[in-house]
C-alpha cells in the first residue's frame, strides 16, 4: 500500500481506562496500530492491526500468537528509548499519511503517561490534525482552530488552555458562554461547563485548547 494514502488512524495503547466497546470504524481504510500492550485490547475487540509497535514488555504469549496467526507485523523497539510506545505509534501513523488520530488505551493508572498523551494531542493540534483520546466516560481533543462536536445535553464540558494564552475564545451550546475571552494557562475558569445543546462549537483566534467532554 502506498504509504502516502491519507486515512484515519486508530491507535490502541495499554491504559486501563477504555470504552466498553470498540469505536465505530466509519472508514474501511482505517489504519489500526497497537502500541505494545494495546495488542491485548485489539484481540478483545477482534480488531486486526497493521502493526504492533513497542518493546513487548506488556505482551503475553497468547496475544502474540493470536496476532501472528492473523499475519500482523511486529516491530520491536528497545526498552530504553526517548519516546513512549504510544508516541512511536503516533509517529508511525503520521508516516502512513493519517489525517485524523483516535487514541484508545491512552489513559489509566500511569498518570505520567496520560499527561504525556495530552502532549501528543497538543502536537497533533499544531499540525492541524483532528485528534481525540477516548476513555470509558470522556473524550479529549486538542485544537487550535474551530472545533465542532456532538454532545450529550446536560453533560460536563471543560476547556483547558494548552498554550500560554488562547485568545478571543467564543462558544456556542454551553450554559456559560464565552464571548471573546482570553484564557491563560493555569486558570480553572472554564472547568465544568455544561452542554445545553447536542452540538457545541468553540472558536478562537490564537492558541491551543484542550476540550474534555463527558460522554
């Protein structure tokens, strides 16, 4: 397959906080990548990844055998390295021409890894690529332009600046609207807003925002 073909990517990690069921793959061309222990989740959900990347310290023998029987490619990397396995999986997806990235298994008891994965969203936002982390009860996305998403009415929606400042922030569909507000990193002003509609829109002039949506 031509590595420059654009397509959505689903990246599975080993974090414990995951949805009860696999995300719906709206595109048959979705690139599925496992970051090491994410291969266990792929096996549970009966998904066949293109590749399993990592140091394989989180993989058990039955999982390896299952994926090898499916013809999945394994790429082993050193345990001592500068990037996390999930970071390497994101880079692989970008090399394959992914135009949007969904990370599952990117949140769990390793808070350091979870916060590091938010930084991955930040990086993707700067590249202009749609991105999200899905957990059992939340969706996280980073963006630096207009953001539009469906929401559950009366659900909690929070905004967090990832850059030092996010200017001229405007929202629609939230109980406490923002009209040209500048948000500064370190503020909790926009925590615990509430969706008043099934669609919310957030716009800004400059900066990077993280949205955390209850689902």
